[in-house]
């Protein structure tokens, strides 16, 4: 039997905010649909963690299990130090669901007050936190206007403020930038960074890979109900890291044809597989000894999108998300 590493080992900087293993969800009805199959995931306290995957991968199901909206068929582990499904722990969790809807006639201030009251936040705490959060999300001047006058980005910002009214330790944002214009996405990214600076743990569920790449400390890739990659983007792309070297003239005789890549017409470009500069030094020395002019040396690694597509391709043979026999 394989021993699973402890949360302290996986997240050495702090005890894990989320540490779950073997999470399974089977939907019964017309057949049995296995939405999640043995998901193990660890999120450190104080980090921004991105959960990504194609449509139907099980991301929203996993989030709903973490927030006790959906009961898992099987789950082990803890959220904020308490067992998964422990209802009182939700008082320490802030949640912005995908496709949330606030009553159009309510003002931004009323939205915050109403949903905080539903979460059990005292009247005094609501009065204290509301101005601070409206300022944090850049909605102070719109607080007295009805939601029907808000743009999509403004609705998202009020939604994030709503998720913070209970001063949570863990903030779960499900597609927070979906449908938001580039300016709004940038503002929401900045807001998420400020949450981290305040010591909050943020779990982002999104399909906008570029957004996640810019702000996440670590990511996990879920494909057809299985978590098939987890770690920092640097760690997950290390095996594809390389340097592209461009030199004047034709290719050096000692560079294999398989390492040549397209470059300028009057120059040669080739790759050196490495994620650190040390292996480049002998190559540079040799080029100089031959009198070569080095035009550029550029570090290259997979983008999160490249990593995602590779991971999805590797996970196509899994059986998650399909009908169970």
C-alpha cells in the first residue's frame, strides 16, 4: 500500500487549507455518471490556486463538494482543518458561484447586507465591513445604484465583495472573469492579488488559462473526473523548458538537425534543452571559439495553454465523466 504524503510535506510553508483525497462522485439516474474519480488535491494556506479543465471535467462538481452543496459519493480529507462536508466550517469560506444572479432591484450595498445576513454575519460586522469591501473592489461610488445598472464586470466585483463579507479564510471563485472585458479582467486579477496579500487562500475555477497563468501560485488540471497534473507552472513545464539560440550564418556542424528551428534567413536558430542557464555556458564558449556572432538567447517554456492541451491529450484515455457500468 502506498503511503500518501502529509499536508505538511506537500505544503511546507503552512498547513493546507484544502487537503482531500479519493474524492468520488457518481450521479445516479439514467445510468451512473462518474463525475469525479479519486481526486487528490492540496491547496496551501495563503496561495492562489487555479483549478482548470475542459467543460464537463468535474470542476464545478468538485467545488460544490468542497462547499457542501453536493454530497460526495466518497471523500477523505479536510477543508480549513475540518472534515469535508463539515457545515460550520462554511462560515470561514467565501464563495462566488458561476452565473450568480442578484436581484436587479437591490443596490450594491443591499446585496452585501442581504447575503451577509444570510451567512450569519452580525449587523455590526456588516456595517463595518461593507465600506471597506466596496472600496477594495472599486464599487464605492456605485454602492447606492441598483444591480440592473451594473456591467458584467461590476456584477462580478460586487459578487467578490459579497464572498468576503464573512471575512473568510478561504475564498472560492468560480469563473470570476467569465464574460468580463479585458479591463475588467485586469481589475479582478489585481483584486485577487490583494486578497492574497491579506492572507486569504484563493481557489480559482476558470477556463481562461491566460488569467490563471498570470496570478496562480499553483494549478491543477482536471480531465474527465481525474486530476492528472498538479504543481507550479514552472514545475509542470520543466521537461519542456529550453533555450533558443540564434547565430549568424549557417548551422554549426555539431548541432543536430532535430534541434534546428525556423529563424531569420541570414541566421541559424537551434535549441538547447535546459531550465537553467548553466548548461548553456559550454555551448556559448564553443560558438565564441568558432567566431560566431550570437544574435540572441531566449528562454522558452510551455505556456499554461500548451501544458493544458498536452495534459488533456494525455488524459483522453481516462474513463472519468462517462457512464459507469
